């Protein structure tokens, strides 16, 4: 075959099949005397179809992940060749490029070792596969993608097939008859075992997963049964104590799990202890759900019970549930220390996707340093009220016995915060509050000792930062409650004061729980798990309540009734409707949580004139008013302010239409024509489009009208 030195004469190929692989394309040799690659041109819109076809290779079923990525803008090059790129992605088989099989070392992807005499020749992890290809979105033809296959064979550096049915050493004796147990099946099996699913159900699910690759076979079932039994035994016998000394134990864990640690700083006289944990799956989810979206922080879990508090970084998935994408175990919150681990985390992400960036960051504690967030993420910062609301409600219920007094105190506490936007004096409102409830000795003493010294700091933060919505606050609170349930259910004495125990809990039970939740939701399997996951936040539970189930007090607007959907004779009363500090008499609210009844009542109140707007809306309104007031004269600054305010208002109106409309096609038809000619970012393998809010709106509309089948294809890649 002739070797060409350019791609100018190569035709664009568009196979008719829904999915296609390298075997369906005609490849051209392009290069020079020193280096030659196989290349082909396809429509850029069909890159996902090509990747899916390569993943479903019968001989070597696999998945591909993004190893490297680069991007440049149109017009950034004065001189360019025909193969210059707008977007570059290097895809690598997920069984490589690393190889942890040599020497039988303990793998970063698992926390155990198979104690058997006839140990498999290679452990079940990354196998050093060298199969990889690059995708370039051409600078001269953005609608065309250049595929450069550097290595089409699934072999290791020694030239041997390293996974799949043709790999004789994949699992052990007789492994040539069954494929390698991919990471997805292994993680699924481990998650089910960690969550306490009966072994019979785990085995059935595991066999079904293996049979997707090799079909039904008696030997396959026998080996699968042995694998599940051994794995279950190893997990049950595993312990967090790798050494009696906690510090030595955590050092051993870090050494064995280097790929799951993005930052580590041992404690010394000058430096505090910091451990940043992020598994490969969490890294992929942070890239997937964090790009052009919002991250949030649950910043001080276990501050009084654990040896070191836990800082969790959260992303919001496709259902706007809070998903933990990184954990940081430390007690320090100084600017220099926070900057260290935040920079290390962002550098790790940019090593995979250099275009990745977020649109906002939600904090829940005013003592946190905001400069590291602004410097590292270069984004706006929002403040969530969920922590102060939860603390006040729990202590009001705990320290005041009279229900009427409880709801009145909680209402007045919310009124103190509302004074920030009502032009009233918050100090005077606070003095009146203490004077009016001076007889509630227990609560007033608690409030004076715990909140009075720092209340001005909290109010100042609320005044200076935009406030997050109830949906995001409910999602963060939902994660916090699940974390509390998982961490504090252990009966071991003294376990809370060991770091290795906390790390073990996070990376086994909690990680497996969220992995299985997301897998069940996206794959459609494990329907019970999916249903529980969908209803895991108060916001989604509130969406299941119809509007006609909310009945208001028409006279004084003091309360609202929410009729039960299971028992028509039961109802819940929500006092102070329309406010984030509404008081409900349900059991979930009486534990200090934001319940579905409060959220539903506030949803209905948004469309009624007699009820106040939400705090997040008042905060947003204040920002726009400040923008409008900023110009001091009739100058260009006034024109700029008007232009920005008009643009923001227009984009928000379109986003609201997309969210609330029953007929999405009618909304899409009203969008400007120029939006339809731009390609936006979708999942892994697609480029990042413009970063404007209008483009984000366009992407949202495209996702809502896209077919479910195509969505599943994109999600399969993004899991890895």
C-alpha cells in the first residue's frame, strides 16, 4: 500500500450501520519514512458510533477512555496544515496502558489479594494493553473527524494478546473459553457484596454479566461461582487495620492505592495531615458532570466525632443528585493548605481533559477560604443555607417542648435572614427575637453561646455571596444524611478515631453504593435500587406530589396542608409557607431535615402573589439591582450594564421555558437560528463548544429531545 504524506486526497467514509468499527473502514497509510499510521476520515457526528463499534469487538470486548485531550479555538492559527485540529482526543483501551499484573503486586483497583496456591498468572486489573487511537476534529473542516489508529491490536508490550477470549491467562486455567472479567462486572459484583445482597442474587447477576461476552456455558457458570465465593470471602475477612498503628496503616493503604490518591501530606511540626482520595470512577464522573456545571462542598462532616473531619467535593448528576467525586480528610482550612490539594485535584483533571472547567462552586461554611476556590477553579461562589437551617431546626425541636413555640421561633430566625434583603436592621430584629423568647432558657442559652459570636460572619457571607437553591441544598443534605448513616453505623469501639477505618468505609461501602446507584439508573437494571436512588432527595419526592394536594389557609396565610398520597385521611401541616424556614410536622422534618412537604408547598407558592419569594431569588434580584445601580452617570458603563442584565434575563427566561414546558419542540422552534449551527459538548468524545449560557441552553434542549438509545451509548463510554 502506498504511503501518503497528507490527508488531502482521503475520502470521508460514512458506513450505513448504526454502529461501525475499524473493520468497516478503508484505512490509508499516512506518514514518512520514520513513522506511519493508519488513518481514516469520518463525519464528526459519528465519532461515538465508531467508538461504540470498537468497544463491541467480539474478539476483545472492552471500553475506551480518554487518556489525553487538547483544544484550540477557531482563528487561533495563522498558518496551518490540513490535519491541524480544533479538538484532539487520545482514546486508550481501558485494559491499559498500565500493567499491574507483573510480579503479582496488590492492585490500586482492589483492596485484597487472592490467597490461593494456583494464583492466576495475571491479576484482574489493567493488563498493559497498547491498543489506542486518536480523534481529531479538523481545523479546516469542523464537520469531519480524522481517526488515527496507532495500534489496532489488543496486545501488551511483549506482543501477546492480554485480554478477551483469546487471552489464555486472563482468569486462570481454561480462561481461553471465557473473556476477561471487565472492570464494570467486577465493580458491580463487589458493590453488591459490600451492600449485603444475598450471594445467590450476586452470583446470578455476575453470571449474566459474564454471559454478555461469552454466552452460556457450564464451565463459565462454575468459574463464575468460584469467583463470587472467593470474592465474598475476601471482602468479609478484609479489615481496615493494615497495621496496629493508625499512621503506619494509612501509609500502607496509600502505597497500595496510589491511583486513588491525588494528594497526600503527612503530619509534621510544620505541616498538617491531608489526604485527598479520588478513585478512577470518581475522576470520570467529575469530568462528566462537573464540566460547565456546579460543584458543591460538604465541608465539615464529623468535626466533633472523627479524628480528622471529612471534606467532600460533590458534583450533580443528570438527576441533580449530589455525587461524591473526591474526599479530603484533614483538619486544616488555611488558605495555603486548601490551595495545595485543590490545585492537585484540578491538575489531575486537566491531565485528562485540558478544557474542563466549572460554572460555579457552592460552599456551606463561611469560615472556608474562598480565595483558593476562585484562584483554582476561576468561577463564582454560591452559599448554601442547608447547614444553618438544619442546625437551627434541630436545636429548636430539641430545646423547646411546645410545638407552637417551636414553629414561631423557627419563623423568627428565618425572619432575621430575610432582613438582609428587606432593608430592615438585622441587629434590631435579633434583639427583639431574644427579648420575645427570653423565657425559652435552654434555647436562648444555646443560641447566645454558639451562634451569637459568629452570627455576624454568617450574615455577612449570605449578604456578599449569591444563595444556592433549595434543590441543591436538599441534594447536599441528602448526601450528608447518607454519609452519616454509612459512617456512624459501625459498632467497633474506637473506630471513629482511626483514619484507616474512615478511608475503608469511604472506598468500599460508600463508593460501592453510589457506583451501583448510578449504574442502576443509567442501565435500567436493579429496578429497586434505581427507584430508591431516584427518590433519595426531598426535591424528587416533592415532585411526586400533585399541586392539588396542597391546600392553603386562605385567611391569614399561616399554614398549608399537604394531603397524603397513600392515605387520604392523613395530611401534613406546613407553617410559614413560602419560606425556606417553613415548619412541617412530619417525622423527617422533626429530625431537622428539609422535607418534601416544605419543598412542595414552596413550589406552589412561587406562582402565588401573597407569598414571599425564595431567598435565592431575593439574592439573585439583589445582584441584578446592584448591576443596574452601578453606573453613576449616563455613560458607556450604563450601556454595558443594561446589555449584561438584558442578556442574563433573556437566557434565564429561555432556561425556565425549557424546564417548565410540556412541549419542548415548541420552545426549540423559538430559539435563534444561529444556535442550531453550533456543536455543543455532550459526553466523552465530543468537543467543548462555546461557554456561553445560550449554548448551555441549546445543549439542554438537545439532550431532552435526543433518543434514549443514543444517550445510553454516550453514557457507556463516560463511565470509564
